[in-house]
């Protein structure tokens, strides 16, 4: 994760560079999810973090977590199985 020109982005490094499909720009929700993922947080912990950080419903937080994990997985930034 890097901040470039005031924007937070993910850029592959190491072995992931060969398979990487672009740069992922993170909004505030995705940034929080990423920061928690690197500490080993579960999907439930990610949802609870979003609930504590934002004024959203549990359903919205769960949806945001699932969608973010799906995107990161598709871009080979993480390994995630639903």
C-alpha cells in the first residue's frame, strides 16, 4: 500500500508483479479493510471494524467487506475463498 499524489493505492511487489493487472486505488473503506487484513483479521472482524468506523448497517458493512475481498482476490492481491 502506498500513498501517491494524495491517493492510497495497492501495487504488487515481489512474485506478484508478473501477474498483476494494474493499480488498485483504495477508498477509505478499502484502506481500513487492507490495513486489518495484513494483521490477519477475519471477515467478521473486518465487518465489525467498519461498523465502528462508519455509520452503516451491518448488511452494508458485510457487503463492502465481501466485495472488497472479491476484488482483491480477483487482482491476486490476496487469497480469499467465500
